[in-house]
């Protein structure tokens, strides 16, 4: 299977934008997961102390991020194939 870079780039951009658009899900009132359908960014409700960074209160789950990208890629790839086949049929007639 050849990897379509254009579809892959769109999949990455859409995955990142969905995290900003969709509301976060609270698992226990302490953490909020962002990303759909698999949460890949978690923000913890902790107090940031002097000398602390934002990395102390966040978690980036690379596995969930890759799963979201793969899911988007498959959806866009199938949609792209469907559109191309439909346009080929229209060009024949």
C-alpha cells in the first residue's frame, strides 16, 4: 500500500483541529482528555508552582494520537478512492 502524503497531512491537521473543537472529557474530575475518538492530550487540574512548567500538568499520549491519525487516514483514503472511481465512471460516459 502506497502512502498518500497529501491524505496523511490532512489526517494530521484534522486530528489536531478536532482536539481544539471537541469538548474535553473528564474522567475523574481531576483530568480532562482531549481528542476524538481516542483521547491523546490530557490536562490535569493541578496548581502550577514557581519553577513549574506546563509539562508538569499535561500528558501527550502518542499512541492515541497515532490511532486517531490512522483512523482519519483510512476514512480519507476510502473517501478519496470512492470519489476517484465515481469521477472515472462519469468521464467514460
